């Protein structure tokens, strides 16, 4: 049996399979179940900035949000039952009931409503804080620089308030991702999650109104985070976590080999069962044994070793492939 112990953000994990922020981790029972199934750590469901705002009786905080009107209403309602106070309780309960790192998550569009709250998260015992930052450029005035600076400011605001390890979970839509990641590290983050998977918009052809698209990922979606972690992990000094498209033990292996410290899983736990966590851990273990790796650490980042992966060639290969396909 290979050694699966892993560190992430300076925390000790029994293995690198982490359950990501989703409905499962919104309740103590879900947290307990995935930990029993073998999860190395748990990221709690995000507390949305609007929920904090609602509990404080505020009416602002939606500007620049990635959420349309109905979502705002939903979040206001959610804020009444699942507000910041019960979130702190969930952190405390999760810490009491389990012995794995518990990572809190906040979905934020500005720093101001919850910088204080980040301190309360720390006091409640969370082991780290994941900032799920979804800034949607909806105006024609805002520039890429402004959006990116806003991102760094949020991180600096939080960093100045808490000592907790900080992680930023990003979406994939950046023109110059390497620089954004580098600047986030300079602003004080300890880890980056690539990528968040945004609400999938569809259209109801009868009512001609927006409808939710398929909520869950497939293994096919792993290619994008794999590419970026493969490119960035050898060059940027922070931990990387792969989220989106990890469905099998081999997907976990590929993520580790690309250089990820951990993987985060959500969709596959909805489309299969919560106990699929055990399968992922066992399959990772079997692969390490079969391939002669004594531990996860020795397999990590193998892609970059011995010049097996030249990111510069990737774009060229893509171009050549497109031409070959056209022929
Ligand atoms: C039902 C559901 C709820 C989610 N809620 C959150 C959330 O509150 N915060 C967050 O950062 N990500 C949330 N996500 C995104 C997941 O954490 C994850 O990043 C995404 O689903 C991609 O991983 P996957 O391919 O394993 O599903 C949610 C995903 C699902 C399916």
C-alpha cells in the first residue's frame, strides 16, 4: 500500500481526495458521510456575500455579481435560513465531528461585507478559507485590469484580517492566467483552485427564458485544469488544487502527475454515490502500487520532470492538429 498522506496549504491530509464546496457539504451529515468515506479534507458550501449582507440587513452587495435577478432573490431567502451564524455553527460542528481539515468557503464579489466575517470563520476553527471569486464583466466600461485589480484587492483585504491559509478558486476565463495567479500569490494566497465551474445557462425553447443547463461535469472537462496546472505548478510557488472533471481514480492520478497537491470532487458524488470517495482513494492507491510509487509525493509533478511536457509546444500542437483535422 502506497503512502497517501499529503500536505495542502501546510495542513496534513490523509490523502489528496477532497470534497469540494457543494450542497453535500452544506450540512453536518453530508460532511460526516464523506469523511467516513475517506475524504482527505472537506470544503464547506460557500457562504455567499449576499447572505452576509441580508443578515446584516443590508441591501447592497449585488453589484457586479455573476448572478441574475432570480438568483439574488434565492440568495436573500437562503440568507434567512442559512445565514452567517448557522455557517459558523457548521464549521464548529464539522470540526467536532471529524478529524480532517475543514476549509470554509466564501463566494465574494467585494471585500467589504465579510472581511470581519473572515475573522469569525477563523475563530470558529476553520483550517483554511477558500475565496470563491466570481466576477462577471457585464459592463462595457470595465477593463480587464480593473477586474483583476479588484480580485487582488479582495485578497489583500482578507489577508490583512486573518492568518488562516487562503485559497482562491478561479473560473477559467482569463486572458493572462499565469500573471493573475502570480499576482494572487503576491497578494497573499497560499493556494489556487483551478477551476470553478459556473452556472450552465440554457434556454427553454417554449418559454424562451433562461433555464439551468446540466449541472454536473464529465471527465472530459478535466483537460482544461490539467493543462493549466501542468503549466503553472512547476513555476508558481503555491499549492494547486484541481477542480472540475475529476471522476475516476485515473483522473486523480493525472491531476497529481500534472502537479496538483490535491483534487476536489463534487459532480461525481451526485451522479454516483458519496462512497465513490472510497473508490477514488482505492484506485489512486492501486495505481501508485502498480507503477512502483511508494507515496503520492514521488508521483507528484512527474509531467514536468525530465522535460516530458513543454507547454510552449502545446499551442503549436493544437494548431497543427486543427490543420490536420481540416484536411
Ligand atoms: C450542486 C453544486 C453546488 C455547488 N456549490 C458551490 C459553492 O457553493 N461554492 C463553490 O465554490 N463551488 C460550488 N460548486 C462547484 C464545485 O465545488 C466544483 O468546483 C465544480 O462542480 C467542479 O467540480 P466537479 O467537476 O467535481 O463537479 C457547486 C457544484 C455543484 C454541482
